[in-house]
């Protein structure tokens, strides 16, 4: 079933390992599995009110979706289209990112500005740390030793050491750059890319 209701895509996750993209629709409460080879949707799965972030879990058939309005993380199976796990998380989960081997997830929480670390062995939170103000975007460095967060209102980019959980650096946003919801890190170059709503 695919909804005919007009929807706004918020976030799309694509990796080099997978052959599917994952557009999510916050106003419709769904995530869609989209075949990028044949250019067609495969299935659409309801996950809850206001999903905001989505990520493949390493190179597995599982994907993780943050559901902002319900403070939960939903784990889906790509092959079956079924929800395999739902877990409660701290307030306002927004972005989510997996490490390469799929053993950990990192979730940004807009308020109170935390990053949660989730073990994918049993899908439990194993730690958290403050990572900025009103954070939304989240990304791992290529070596997975650092994590980046974007502050929605200021458009600042924060860089944290995952070993110490301390901020290494903050790149201030310009006055005309604000409302930053995402961040992507170049896999080889020392660059970060931040889209702005306005």
C-alpha cells in the first residue's frame, strides 16, 4: 500500500552497500523502501508520528528510524518490511547514524542536546553525552573516532571525540545560515556539508 496523500520528504538515506534509498515522510508517519536501480518504491511502512531520521545499520538488512513525536527508535527489516524492534529513547530523537560494522547507532536529541549511543547487539542505550544546543544533524568521521552535530538554530557545527565525549571544535554558522537539520562528511576530504532551510 502506498498513500496517495501529498507528502513532504524530510530525509533520505543511501549507502554504497545498499541498492535502496530510504525516504521518510514526517507528515505521513512512514518510511519508504525505494529501489534506486529500478527507480520504483518497493514498500512503505508506518513507523509512528513524525519520523525524522533514518539510517541503514551497517551492511545488514536492518534500518533504524527515529520517531520524534513519540520518543522512540524503530528497527525495520528491509526484506520483510516488518518492525523487528521498538525502543524508548530520550526526548526528541532526530538524526540517527550507524557505524560501518553495524554494531552501534548514534542518535541526536534536539532537546536537551544529547547524543545517545545504542548497542545493536540488544538495542539498548549504553551511553549519552551533551553535544550542543538544539542539535539535529549527526554524522561520523570516516575513521569513526569523532562525531559531528549541527545546531538547528545557530547552524553551528560541533566536532566531538568519541573516546572522551568532549568537544574538540565548534565551527560557528554565519548570520544568514540557520535552520540546519543535517550534516554529511566527505569520506576522503576534510569537508563537511550542511544544508540550510533558509
